[in-house]
């Protein structure tokens, strides 16, 4: 069964796109068939996967508006080993244009249902906002992965996001759950980071991934080359951390299947 995962956090700069691209590449390394959906008008996941967003004639924008089918728009990541449903700045207008459409919250879900049999995992990189695009992701997904830094304000934003997931579960997608919280840009020398990390584990327990993504220069450099960290510097701490995350995610998924 295809696992559809929304990677979201309404706070910007917390590593959503870095996680989306590098988890996609890492899962592909373990033989998983992966589709990465770029649902952010900035198109960073598209560019970070090695696809030039500026030259795209059709993107997820046309798919959401019913002007193209997903399989017509998908492109392979040149060196990532996964497929991409790309985005560019056209997507910024989608929210306004979707307001008057029927079933506006489930446009992405309909698209992904048609593609599901082709992939083991579909990852959705969400914009840093709780808008109609993010709602589409939450309606389409089975679960939510929340990357977050271990700092005070991140806890406040996390509370808002958890409440949003609960509302979507109550009204639009009764099967959605929180897959897990991923600690990113983690510096173990930072006392506050350690304290927040412990708070997360106490409150969310097994929902917190064991894998921790460290601050890593290679992770920051890789997107400017249109590469996942694995292709840019496989031996870097960041690349190795995302490989461990992929292992943990696969193990969790198999445990759920057999439960």
C-alpha cells in the first residue's frame, strides 16, 4: 500500500524542504519507489531535486486546477532516484483560483489516488503556512511528518499545527495521524535544544523519531547544486542522518502493516 506523507510546519526555515528532498533520495536508496510533490510556490523542492522550475510548462498548479493529469507533469529527479511533481511561482495563484471549485480541499487527493499504485511512498512538501494548499496536503495524506528545531517558539507553533491536524481529522480526513516529529538542525551542545528535545519526548513519546538531523554544512550546500545530500556528499553527517531516518520510517511502516 502506498504511504502518503505530508511534511509540514507552518513555521518557515525549519527544514521541511531539506527533509522532503533528502528523505525522498534516502528512501530511493533502499529500493522504494518515491514521488515527491512540491506544494510550495517557492519551488525549492523542485530546484533541490535538480529540476529547473523556470523552464516548466506544466506543474502541480495545472494538476490542481484540472488542466493536466499528474502523470503528464511528473519528472524524474536527474540524480535523486525519485520522481517529482514540480512547482513554480504559478502555484501562488492556485489558492485564489481554487476557492470557487468543487471539492477544493480534495483536489490533490484525487490526483494522488490516480498515481498511488506506481509508488511505495509519496512525500508532500508543504508551504510554510496553514492555507488551502496545506489543507489539500493534509486531506490527501495518511500521516504528517513535522520537522522542527528544538527551540522555545517551535513548541508554540507545534501546538497550532497539532490543533489543525485534529480539525482536519474531525472534518475532512478521519484517518490522518501524526507520523512523527523530526528534530532538525540539532546541536547537542545547546542546552536549550537538549531541554526542548526532552520535552518533546516526554509529551509525544514514540511519535518522536529516534533519528536526529544535525546542523550540517553539506545539507545547506547541496540544494544550490540541485542535489540531495546523498549525491553531493554521501559521507556527510547530514546525508547519513537522512539514511537512518529512511530506515526508521521503513521499519515503522512495516510494523504498521503487520500490526
